[in-house]
């Protein structure tokens, strides 16, 4: 079995990340590999990369991007002014699922949160992703809140 490496994403990874997101049929985010949209993805990548509170990661195997996730550190007055990590956009390339890559990515994020002394790690998952819900529960996450969204377009 090949070794999986987790590292911060580089701009040269953006095309591979977009391909992973565009292949996601459940997400409903409208991601696309259409060349005319690629500039938007690059601008978003630069914004994430320049933020001290956000990090975009890739899981790499044999020189190929096989997964990704993003972390955001938020500080709130609640919890005695503590900081927490939000894990977002967790995706493993479709042909690589079931090989432990997702677990390695989440464990990496948890270890980073502990290293930084954060209060908790949290994430949301699309209600239709029942397999993902079981996955997160196996990793020790507990369903604790009900989420709401409002599209602004």
C-alpha cells in the first residue's frame, strides 16, 4: 500500500481539487472543471492561503492529490474566550475511498487542533451523506447541533 502524505495545498493543486469537488454528486455545490471558471478557484485559493486562520490541505499518494480538507480556527467569547477548529470540505477522490485516507485527514486535523491548544473540533455534513455520518461517528464525533443555511443568491 502506498504512503499517504498530508500537506498544505499549493496553487498547483487547485485543478486536482476542483476535479474532486466537481465529481461530488451529493454536495450540490455546482463545482465544475470548466476552464472559464478556473480563475475563481485560484482567487479563492489565494484568499484561503493568505488567511492566518484558514488552511487548505491535500492528501497525496504517489504524487497525486487523492483527498482534501480545509480547517478554520475561530475564536469566540463563548467558552471563556476559547478557539475552536472547524473542518470543512472533506473529500476523498472517488476511486480512493475506503482506503483510510479520510480517517488520516481527520486525525491530522484533530492532532493539529490539539497541538494549537484549541477547545474543540467541529464539522458539518450534508444531511444526505449518511455514510459520512457513520464515518465521523466512528472517529469519535457526536451529533450535537442542528444546522441551518440560507442561500443569498
